[in-house]
C-alpha cells in the first residue's frame, strides 16, 4: 500500500493536479460492514448536490446486496434514487439530513460512500465532492447565498481550467439534430468532444502527445488507465454507472464521459469495437456528448460557447472586487464587438487599425498607399486614400460601441509584423519606420479616425501612436490630433527605452499601453518567430541554459521595469489616465500574475482570455491579501 505512492499512474495523477511528491500514502484502519450480508443490505455513493449541474438535491446510486467495490469498479450497474429495489425512503431521509449537516461542517458539497448492513446505515467515507465545471460554479455561488461560504473562499472553489472548460465550444445544434447516434449510454460528465477512438490507455497517451485528439474507449476503466484518461478528449465505457471509476475521474478532470454503453462490445486484442452489426476499428472518428450520453460516428463540427452563465458573471465580479483591476478587450472588430461587450470590459484596447483593415478587406489598399507614399510623400490623392481607409475601417466598430471607450493603435511600419506583411518592406522610405517619421502617413489616418468618430457620435476614441520612446513624440502627436478634433491621445510602448520613460509619457497621455510581447522580445533580443515557441523555451530551460521560460514568467529585470510602469500609473496626475499592459494573444497566466504582483492593474487581453485572467488574478489577490 505505501509503495503505491511511487507507481507510474500515481506520479502521473500528481503531476496533473500539481500535488507534491513529498507527501505520502495514508492508510485508515476501520471495521468492516457488509453490503452483501442479505437482501436488505447494499452499498452506495451519494452526493449532497448534483455533481453534473450543482443543483441542491441528493444524487445517489445504490447497489442492493453488493459491496462497494462492485459499485465503484463499474462491474455492475446500480439503481438510481427512487428506482424499484433501490434505497429505502427512510435511508434516503437519513442521508439527506446528515448531508445537510456535513455541508455545514465542510462549507462545501460532499460525497458520501455508504453501506447498508441489515437495516442500519453506515458512512464509510466523506469528502468534498468531485464536480464538473458547471457544478463547481453553481455550488460556489449558492453556498455564498446560503451563508456557508464567503466570496473570497468561493473564488478558490473554481479553478481556471474549470472555467475554461465551462466556456468551451459545443456541437453545432443543426448538425446534431440531423445526426443519428451510433450508441447511447449514461451521460456521466457533460461536454462535447471529438477525436479518434483508442482502446488502450498507454496508446491514447502516446497519440495525444503527438497532437491527435483521442477518445478513450474501454470496457471499464481502473486506476491503471489514469495516464490515458488524462490525455483524452473524452471517455466512453461499455459498463458502469454514473458513479463508476470512469465517471468520477472524468468529472474531476472535466472531460466528457459516457458510461454504461451496453450495446458496444470492445475487443481489446483485435483493437475493434462492435455496435450491433457495425464493426469499427481503433482510429475510427467519434464525437461524444457527455451530457446526453450519445456517441456519434464521425467528427461533428463545434461552435464556440455563446455566453457565460449568470453564476460565472457573479464570480468574476467578486474577483474584480478583490483585484480592483481594470480589464479591456483587445483585438476586437465590428463583427465581435457585441459578444466582447458581454464580458463587461472597461473598453476596447488595444485595437489595431491594421486588424480592422484586414477585417474590411482593405489591407492591400493600405500597403499600396504606403508604397506610393514612399515614392511621393506629398501626393494629396494618396493621403485622401489613407484617410478613407481609416474611416471605413473603424466606422462600423464605432457604431457598434457608442459609449464604450476605444483605444485605437495606428500601424507601426517598423514592426516585425509589418515586415512580414509588406513584400516591399526593405525598399520603403526609412522615415516610414519611425513613429512620427512621415506626417503624410499618420495625419491622414488621424483624419479618417476623427471623421468616423464625428459621424458616429463616438466621443471616447483615443488614437495610440506605437513605438515611441520619448514624451516629446507624444506631445507632437497630441498637437496634430487636437487640431483634427481628437482631444484624447495615447501611446503603445514597445521597447525598453519607451518603458524607461513611461512616467514622462504618461504626463501628457490619456492612455499608455505597454506591449508585453514586444517588451519581452526586445529585452531578450529574440526574433519574433519565437513569440509562440513555448516548447522551444521549455526545453531550453530544461537543458539549463535559462533560469525561467520568458514566455511564462518575468525575470527580475523585467519585474523592475514593470514595477516602474506601475509607479507611473500611480503617479499620473491627470484624471482618467490609464497606464496598463497589452497582453496580446497567448500570454501565459504566469506572466499576467507577475504583472499584477508588480502593481499593474490595467490589462488588455483578447476577449476569450478575459474570464480566465479575471479569475486567476482574483484568486491571487485572495491568496496574497
């Protein structure tokens, strides 16, 4: 028993759940009671709240005349609550009453393993209940409402991973309605997933590591299968009930799971599974609906989750109350403005004018105009084209978001991104690579933005000049913008030199954003191609060349730099000045947490990343307060 602590599956389980290897196995010695004593006896598992939905109701399965190992192994199918031959009404009432008392003791929903021996009910084990992401959020919110839990404690009851999975995509409803299930079982853990069927846990882990989406299909699962279960998109078993090993572990992992598929026969040796007269081989594509218990042949298309549940919104508001942080939705276009607003951001920032032109299909026109400026910088027709392009790009977004602040970043032609997008980049006029190098570029763009703001009635537009390093640059930019009717201006700092002068720049700005990815890249001197190469950095750290992965944590020097940015924000004298960090796509939560520790309280993130960041920082604030 004690040696089992160092088994391979135990190590894999601890690594996934971030449990220390320095603990150990505990053994409890207790008297035996027998659920197989007679016909009045039996074994069961009860949850004080539904582990799938979080509803406050007893969720129980009972196996008459059998021991507990028969129930949890999945070798027999139990009776649900209220079924003939199931748990008696007296024992149901007793379980419910004791369950309420236990919830008050634990300040949490609990699961109870119990045995009935003769007519007497015994509790064998009580522990906080494993639950799905949806249940975790609902239980946390309702425990606060019931006075059993404080808001700070509630934030710790939902993990960031659970929140991500709760907001994950689902099968397209129209396709789902037209598709006949291959087989049906018991929906043990909700969620939609697709992948290829794999019948062996070790093969599932190996294939998943190579990038395959895997559906683990087994007769039943056991603790020996944990490695494959951790790696799978969904789990399907031929036997077992909603409280079998496969079901309980899947809920803990928040992986879709269907159990008790009696119609399927799994041949492990032949690597095949059969449903009626349909014989499928390992590698067959499957789609799994863990809520309804239906499994489909083929790969059904997924669509993004439409919106967060009411309880998630409450949880995130509590997190914001703790952090006192301000979150802005970045990379927003006209098409997704309304969905972004449902995340309740303070505004849209940083929105790249270039991205709006890409969405409008006019990027090629911008590049042509830039090339023409390089040859004839004073040509009025080219400047008018630029103004028109800027107007068309941001006019619809402004219409969709009147009353919402928009921080709009002008193009930075000296950036690695511009170098990739413009085939003639090497032959452009050198002045175009400086933030204010050519008035005939940025003035027409400002004119187009001003025209769009005036026509749409959008009064909270702040154009941002990227790449500046001195307050004098922003002052010159402000004078030009003010002459066009744009009284709010800001900057995007993209170099250590700009960050070093953040305090002075903030004195004359309405908004100052620090481009996190560019600051890390320029500080280390890495090419932009490494921006998303997390695995490369991880192996570099493992080999001992670096102390930390710069994609996931700030080094001591960057901590000092961002602490200076936070100080600049605190020292800003002008009202409503915001000094924050543009985190961009794919910023690791570790980086965002480091920024918060530095004192940063204003963040711009892609809309999809906002909930995770808000919860993670709320939990960090609770931990450190």
